[in-house]
C-alpha cells in the first residue's frame, strides 16, 4: 500500500507524535505507515484521513496490483 501521510502531515505542520496521539496509536505506528511497513485497519485509515483534513481515504492511501496478491 502506498501512502501520502508523510507529505500531507508535514504540509499541515503536524509531527508524527501529534498525529499518533490524535488517532490513538504509537509514533512508531505512524512511522511504519509512512514507510510502507504496516497497513492500517479501515478504522485507523479513516481516523488519519479525518485528522489530516482529507475528504477521502483514497487521498492518503492507494493500492497497486502487488498489494492485491
């Protein structure tokens, strides 16, 4: 799964720690998401989307064919 979390988070001036607190996960989880080492639950993806002010989950997360195998 590809993600734009880091880019949008930095544009919004939010640290990994602050985002983590707002969505109730560890800073390490946010780091893993940003680096493609962890795929979020639908609930977590939704929370992150709302905190970062994006209208759609697809604005932050995208799949490629490899993710669907």
